[in-house]
């Protein structure tokens, strides 16, 4: 299940910054370490992507939509060396959890074409247009990638690279021998391109506790001229985004049918980290990357905490005891304070990770460690 709070131990690396930009005194950091060293280890793993797979770790199952016979994701993945099976909505409904678990990644992609951006919305119903049920949700136990764009509508090399990078990340935790770690790739396509701010995205609520952690909400109405900006720290950490750059997410690499950004996230569970964001003036600034660039995320990457790791923590659900108990800042209440450079409700990037294979970064990481809806 996705964890809602992650904390990092960094006393030896200098002052630790809160989401509001406040520096914790060394004493508070040390006290927090004594109070919850095991919890620090457990919570930090929530940010760490799974092992970086040089080759596809298994097969992909791609949902066919809008009557298509070959999905654009199938074409892109096959070109990247993947073995791909496809399923119509009726077949997807009929598949068992065991069948879904036999795939490295489940792909619910675009129902669009290069001439039209579709607003067809898959649902968890068992009948009706776009119905795909809920059985697949229980099969997902690995990484999750969610895109607020429509790469299929763009049909460019850059858009295809974003598809394969995101699907590769989602599949990176899969074990073919154990049949565990099935990942999920979802493109929201143009489903929410005109949505009001904070519109819920219910499709993923039953996946790895996403709904219980607050769910996803989006905002549409963004200009087709908005370019995407890569969150360099997260892209490097994911291990599959080498071909995805801010230049490749710009309008010059996409088409007018497939705007770089179709919808952006108003809120997201803290286990997700923005991999790309919209920094244009019509976006709502709710994320600041570790290089100081701000915007509204539209590509999210998330990784679950194994149950055994979460069990190491002494606190409820594996959470670190509040630093307020030892005179410090309390994680999870990420409030911007006047004059400290933070914005109320803003997610900042925390880059101090003592475990896993992620690089140490001196900035603040948003969404992945501190998430407060204020």
C-alpha cells in the first residue's frame, strides 16, 4: 500500500529543510532519529523507485479502446523491445487477477488518434462504454505512472519516448519468477482537459490504497501552448527517463492535436513524485522542484512500500513520530510560513534519502514526502 508520509534522516548532511523552507536545528534532527530511526528507513523507501531494468522484465498488457485493433502504446512498446498482449474492454473485464499478475505492466493508455484527442473515460463499472471492472486493480503491486497528457494524439517520437519511459518505470519492480510487482501505466488522455480544478480521478482509487490516501484530482483548461518541464531529480532517479527532457516535452516536439499538457494534478497521494510539470502562468503552482523551478505536475511516478518494510516502523502505519513531540516541525502538515518562501499547500521536493539507490540532492522534494491539503 502506498505510504502517505516519508521522512529522511540527514543530520550528517547539514540542516534539514521543511516543506515551508524552515531549517530544523541539529538537536531536533538528532532527537527525531532517536525516536524513530527504524521509521525513517521504512518511510524513505516509499520514494525509492524499484530496480532499474535494462530490458523489459516481462510482458505488457495493453487495453484496446475506441474500437482500435492496435493501440498506440503497443506500437511504441514493441519498437522498444517489449512483448505485448492486447485486450478489449470485454476481455479485460473477464480476466482474472492471476492473469493480470502475470504481466510486468498493465497499460490503460490513450483512446486518441493523431487526428482526434478522445475524451473516452475508462470506468470501474462492469457494463457500459469504457467499463473495465476492478479485478485489475488488485493485481497491481508495483510502480504506478500516471500521465495528464495524450502521447498517442501527438504521435511524435518525443511522445513515444514518454510512453516507453513511463511504462518502463511502472514495470521496473516486476519479478517474473514470483509473479509480483505488476505495475500500472495510465494516460488520462483528454478525459479531463476541460475539468474544473480539484476534479477527482476515481479510476485509480482501488489501486494500492490510492483512494484511501486521498486520491488523485486534476485541473483542465490549460493552454495547448503550455510546455512540460522535467523534474530532473526524479527523472534521473526513475532510471528510465533518459530520453525525456524538457525540450522533448515542449510544443516543438508535440502536435496541436496532442498538446504537451492536457490536465495537471491539483492533489496527489504523497507516495507519488512529479516527474514533469507545467510551469506556465495558467497552471496552479503547487510543486517546487529541488532546482527551485515551480509549476503544476502532470506526470506522476509512485512506488509502494513493501509490507515488511512498513512493519519495521514503531509508529502507527509506519509513520515517523511527529517532530513536534521533540520540538521540531511535524511532517505531513506542510504549511508555508510568512517570509519563508513556501506557499500554503505547496509540495516541495525532499532530496535527502539515506537508503535505496536514489541520488542525494540538496533540494526539497515535493509530493513524495510531505503532502498537506490546506
